[in-house]
C-alpha cells in the first residue's frame, strides 16, 4: 500500500491501479468484492467503496449492477505533440488499425470551413467521415474536410481500412508542415454514442485541427471525437516553450 499520509481510499485506488498496470487484473477481469478487498487490505468497506467509485468515474473500472466491478478496456495513448498517423500509433500499441467509411461526398463548404482552408467562393471540398477502429473496437469518429483540387479523386478510392494521410503523402505528394489543434471535452449524443458503442451522454474528447503543408498553406480541417473511456493524451511541456503539442500537431489518420 502507498504512503501513510495518503487517505485510505487513495491508497486503495493506487493499489488497484498498480494491480491493473502490472497485469494482476487484466481488461475484462472481475475484481474481488468490496468485502473481500476490505478484508485483504485491512481497510473499511467504506474506503473500498469510495475507491471503486472513483476508479469507475475515471473509466478505469466498469460496474455491472448486482455483479460487481470489472477492469475497463485498456487505454489508447495519443501524443498531440507528434504529427503521427492513427495507423502507426495504433500499430505501435499492439492493436490492428481500421477504418469504416460513414459518409463521403464532394460539396461546397460553409463559410467557416471555407475560411479555415482559405478557399475562394465556389471551390468545392471533400467531406470524409469515418469510424476509426482499434482491433475492431470503435475509437474515434473522424470528420475531414479537404480541398478537392488538392487531391482530386481521392473519394473514388476505397477509404475503408486505409490511412488517409498515407494516401495524401504517398499518392498526391503532399508534405506535412504543421498543425493548429484544440482539445476539449464533450458528451456524446445518441448517434455518436451508437457509433462508438457507449451509452448516450458518455464523456468524450473533441479534437479539432487545421493542418498546413510545408509552404504553410492549409490543406485539411477536421473534427475528431475520441471515446473518453479508452483514450488518454500525453503532452510534453518544455520550459519557455509553452505546452508542447496543443498548437503544433496530433495523431491523425
């Protein structure tokens, strides 16, 4: 158990986190009952109850009514300070990357998207919406806006289980420069929750990004909705340079 100056329920939380981190309890495993945990740790059931509820709120545990607590799914770790593909990030964590196309079309953009991409009136964009998967598990709803003359015909390609950035850089010769991103919290509506296979009203991360090429020309604007229970963001900060990553890049398709 951790240091004596911690509150008892914090000690229990830290102990359970370490058990999960070390693999003693794996994703999907059922934890011992409150009574058994209290007895084995020599603490009160009240302290165990608070610890379990706190870990449930953090998404570490999931509670099944009249059954008990289970270890939640493992986290997918993203680093906004790196311009890395979703495909590469997920593979690096040992998962199989995937994508399922939800909507694809060519259209005239609204004023906001047109101004972000610095497009003249009358220029069209490609609207691409996909569900990103990690070993078949829904992880992100991705909505991308691309100038259609930047990568003509890309929506005629089968974009299921393909890296969009792989196509843009490999097939169209686009060189990535920098990105401006914004990360915030949101709750999922019924349709978003259905796609991500979680209850409506569940918490999620909303990431918006404007990407530029090496000539500092905007080439893409997108919204990405990350499942809150399985997503974790790691950000590095360097003294004198602000928070690394919140205005210069993130994981992408």
